[in-house]
C-alpha cells in the first residue's frame, strides 16, 4: 500500500519522527496490506530487523499482499505513534511490532482496534496478562539456541575463556546469556565467561562502536570467542573479531559474512518465517491470537549454523556432540528452562 502525499503529510504532522515507507514498486492495489514498525536500529541492522523485513518481503512476493513499514527514530520513543499511524489507516489489516519494547503499546492499541490483527515479535508478557484475541505474542526459545552456542564455544575455545555481549539489559537478552553460560559449563566446567551489556535502553541495540569497544576489551582479557546478542551493535563485535583474529557467534540471522572466517557459528531465529506464517494465518482465517505462540529448536525456528563455510572451524567431532545435545533438548531428555 502507498499513502497519498496529503495523508502522509497530515500523519507526519501528528506523529513527529514517524515516517511510513513503501517499497519502490509498491502501489495501491486493493490487496490486503501488512504493516510493520521496526525496532531500534531499523532496516540494515543485519540482524533482527532485517530478518523481520525479509518475512514482510516473503509475504508480499509469495502471498500477494501489499506492505508498508515505519522506521524508528532515536531510541524508538515514537513506537506507539507509529503503531497507531498504521492502525488508523483503513487499508492496513495486519500490523507487526518488531521487538520486546512494543509489548505494552501493541497490546493497548490492539484493544482499541479490534478489527485489525496485531503481532509482536519477542512479546514480553506481564504475569497473569490476558492478550486480546486480535494479538499474537510471538516468542522464541532463545535459551535453547543459546545453550547450543555455549556448547560449541565450550568445546572449541583454546583459552578456556569466552565472552557474552548483550544489547539492552533485559529479561529476554538475559535468556541468551543464561543459556550460553549453561551450555558452555555443561561441556567445560572450568570455563570462564565474561559478560557485558551495552546499555539499559533500546539504543543499546544500535551502537556498533560500543559493541566493538566492549569486544576488544573482552578479547584483550583472553576471550577467544564472544557470543553477541546485540542487534546492530553486534556488527561492532564482528569487526573486533576480524581485527583481532578471534571468533564471534552471531544471532538472529546467519552472520558469517560480517567477519568471514571468524564467525564460529550463528544462532538464527526464524523471525521471517513467523512473520510469513502470521500473514498466511490471517489470509486463511486461522490467526493464532489471544495467546503467546512459542517457537524453538523443533522446526528449526531457532538453531545453530553448520555449513561448508564454518564446519572447518567447528569440526566434525564437535558437530556430532552438538547434534546429540540438540536432539536431547527436542526429545525432552535435556530440559533448558
């Protein structure tokens, strides 16, 4: 869908900092329109937001919907206004908020617009909360994938010291940290893990310079592998790995191109597939709203990357051991809570 210039001008006046955009070839077609508001860092973060946008593209190309999206400004304080901008447009039927910071706002707005469908990636629910029937809270079993990252790091490290760098200090990112630590210690009880967070606000996901600074510090302290869960800030961690000749473990997408030969593995989340599946549900009348929808290792919604580019870094023996642990988790023989 494409906003008219007059309508967009009014919206921009009402919602300072919000800018709706459509693809270059997007035009009003009368098809269902899917809207998305990105998290801090926006498109081009080579991580979380790019994965979500890929799902939007897949929906457009395979399901024939129109798409519209809004980039955040600064620390994303205008996310409520951006969501409301899309909800108020009669042509937009489905609206995604990308990231945990949307949780409260998107639930409130979903209640105000019961005729629209909403979905929040990494939804952070409150104790005892009941989601509105038109809202799907999408969460991933991040701790499971991170556990495998820890297993790989614990088996591959040469210095017996590895690092973790998170973006915004939050319960979700701490799941990455906790899973990583648990996996590393399971296979290497004597390992030391250095943990750091870039900040306490959403801007921590969009500071690659700080990410690189922290990574250089951890490498200087003897870490030879760092697992980063930091969005765009993780690009800086990859830069530091390349610069120092050490390893980084990526998140959300396969990030091997960020530091060729120095990305030990990545722990992708199939954000794109969940976006696509949600749009498909709306089209088929099977929308899974009013609840938290959980995705994990089963179905490979979170997993680790092992391919022709990094198998020499991990090694067949380590890969075989990781596969056994992965299957134990899926079978329920190893519980990662």
